[in-house]
C-alpha cells in the first residue's frame, strides 16, 4: 500500500481510491492545477478533501448551494478535518467565529458561495489569508453554456490571480469536451491534467416511455407500481409538483412536494424526512437534488422533460449510488416543451432594455465611477436579475466597466462596550478616527448610522472607517449591521457605444438560440435508435461504454417516436386576449413601451420586473396561454401592435 492509500485509510476510512481520484490528487500535490470530470456521485469531493489535508495553507472551496456545503461539512467533521463555511444562514456570531478560525490558521477548508466575493468585509479579510488551493465545484458554470447559472463564476480566474492562489481544482459532472477545454483554458490548466472517468453506470436502467393516450398520471402510477423503494419524481413547475404530490398521496403513496416556493424551513424538513426514509417519494423541481447524497434512491422519474442532457445526466445520477439496480424513467412527450423553451425566452433582454442599461450607466456615472444595486437596476431596465448580472459580467469582459468593490449603502452600528472603554484600548494612531466616528454617528435609541460624507470631509475615507468598524466588530466591541449591497464600477464612457449595445444584443440572442438548441438536441437524443447508456457516455466524451448495455429501453427494442404537436389555438380568441392585455399594460404603466415581446411574455406568464411591479399575476390574462408556442404568441402580438383595433 502506497503512502496516499495509507493516508486515505487513516484519514477517511476508505480502503482504496475510486477511478480518477488518485490521479487528480497526485497532480495537485505535484503542483498541477487540475480539472476533474466525474459523474454525479462518483467521489469528486474527495479529490479536494484529501488534497487539502496535505497542503500547508487554507483551501478555499466555491460551492453553489448552502445545503451542499452543510452536507460536505458534516462529512469532513466526522473525519476530524477542520472545515467551516460562511453562508447566509449564519448569524453574526457564527460567521465571526469562522473568520477568527481562518485568521488563526485553524481551518484547512473554507467553503463559500461565489457571491461572497462581493462582500466588502470578506474581500478585505481574505486578501490577508494565505491560500494553497482554490476549488470550484459545479465548475461548468465558468464556461459560456453555463454562464446563466452563476454569472460571477466568470470572474473566478481574476480572483485567483488577485489572491495569488497557486493551485486550482475544477470539479464537474456535466461537461462536454468543448466545455472542458474552455474551462481549462480560463485557468491555464494543461490538457494532460484533465481527468475524466467513465460515465457508464451498469446498475442504472434507463427507460423512455411515451404515455399511453397522453395520460401521464396513469403512466406515472404504472411506473411506480413496477419500482420498489423510495425515489424522486422531477417536474418542471412548482404547481405541477404540488398537484402530483397530492395526486400520489390520494392514491396511498407517501409523497411530498419540494420546490423553491416553499419556506426554507419546510424544505429542510422535507429533505431531512426523505433522507431518513420517513418520506418515500419527493415530487420536485430542479431545486431539489444538488447535495443530496442518499445512497438508496431506487428510482428517478422525469414526469416532465428535463432542461437538457446535462440536467438529465445529473438527475438520474442521484439514483443507485449504493451500486444496486435502480430505474430511471422518462415520461416523454411534447406537452411541456413550450414551458421549457419559455424559461429560456423569458430571460432574453429586449434591445431597448439593453440600451436603457447603457444609458443608466452613462447618466449616473460620476468621475468615471458608477454605483448600482441589482434590484433597482433590474426595475429600471426591465431585465431580470440573472440575465442582468450576466450582462454586467459581459460589460466587464468588453472593458466598458471594471468592478472595483462592493459596499453596503446602509451601515448601522451598536455599541457592545462604552465608547470611552473602546477608545482607551485603541492605539494612539486610531484615536482621532474613533473620535470622529463617535461625533459623526447619529443614534436612534440603540442603533447608530455613521455619516460617511462628514467623515470624508474630516479626512477619513470609507475604507479606513470600515476597517476600524470591522476591527472593533471582530473584538466584539460593537455590532455592525449591513444592508443594500451596492456594486461599484470604474466606467470607460467611450466604450458605452451603440455598437456595444448591438454586440450585447447579439450575445443574448446567440445564447438564447444555443439554449433552445440544447433542448432540441435533447429531444433528438431521446429519439435515437442506439443504446441510451452508450449515447449518454459518448455525449460526455466517454468512448468506453458498451455499445449495447442491455438495460435501456432502446436495447429492449423500444425506440421513442414523439408525435407531432397539434396546433389547436383559436387565433381570434388569442388576438382578443392580447388586445385586452395590451390595454391593461398601457393603462397601468403609460410611460413603459409595450412591445410584442412584452405582450407575448405576459400571455405566457413569463415574469418580468415590470410585471412584478404591476402585480400582473392577479390579472386573468397573465399566463393564460402558457402552453402556446412562444413564436405563435410573438407573431400574434406583433400583429396586434401593427394593426390596432378600431
């Protein structure tokens, strides 16, 4: 047994490495940044967990979900590895304790979300900490096809350089060869240091079923009758999750719905009961799954189409992690295709919205500095938060703006010790600043608000004041409360051109077409007459899977033939509804341009910032035609606007 294997058994209790793990760990310990592409549930996390114990300083792990962080922390603590996370569920005392542990070198692993880098206090703090390795989980979000998941992932190469982190480990389960190369290039990872393991799993039975007579609920019951144990039923929309969970409960199944519309406490309870085996079936949107490491999930059923092949691969990968036979069933059909495509179409900003964004930057920039808050900017431009963040990242990549820092517009403080006592403990060089802070803080009962303008006039800039506040907060001499995160950018006004607006619009439209193409590729994939397991492995670059697995519906001679969708739309009724919607929107917000795209999105129920402001969900026409193809809605809306009724 070599030294690494001995360490693995001693530290983690495992007798051997899984495929690919030792190669990735060896590369990292030899100083080579690495990209590890392993299927869901095949031990990606061990690559950083093991390596971190062997490195001299902190390993900083970027993780996409709080639940995922907590699951991995529980595992690490059981193994005696000092690790912690900073997340929004913590109170100030808990977060401060973690920061103190990092500062004193007590932790080997710190887990954060990528958005943590926007925290003014954290950025200042982490720059003072020696870091051995940056780990990026769900790293495909760095590549172009994944950018809409976490736009800030695109900035991670910059953060690595800024923090002088010598080693990077990228982890993903779903990345085609093209995406792998793009990810590696962004972090200067050499091609030989991409470690990919096989995607084929012999214990997963893949079954694609065309519901008989279009009755999906009956097909779901039939599928459940042929399975044993617990599992997950994936749906697209929250309402469907609630309806199907109720449907199954009424028929004697122990089922619960899980989606982002439920409170975090309720979601946590539902997840815990499922993990403990108290709830047999979870009917869930994609909000459920990441970080779920339950080994005995016996089935994953897709009641609706998944969003892509990548999503399908991740979701079925949650079944059978104990290696025992498990079923993955897709109830195929085109009934949910419009809804799936509409999710993509609702995110694409209109040309006038992009122009409004550039106009906002140009007119609110002072001394080449622009400050913005996401919610207000989203409302002002009618661009949803996620595509808006993506556009801001793209503006950075075009050199039009450059992120400087973030700060909280609302700062409040509360004394934990008397100002006199605090002052006595401060060194002489900070006395004048502290006295100025006391003079320039207006208190209302317990909480006070520092006046940064006054402090600046007295020669103390915001950074200097915040450093003192953070120092005193660290020493528990005061409490700092922060709100209204404000991003500060340096602006190059000459680059805010009409040409740039056109480039951004082209970028958005290209991305839209790419996402729609992924859906079309998925439909073709499910209709192929070759082994499903073989095709899935091949899609992710694995050429070693058997060409005939013997445990998928195609190998059993059942090739999917999707029926053509029938258009049963009443054009006159649709036109009448769109005219009513146009009139209402014009009355509610007379200064806002009612475009064909806006009308189509209203009819499809695709939420936009303007709809939130107008409380459009209460209107009878909002979302009335969600099952109509968006292209049909758009064409009809264009006709309505071109030929107004008399």
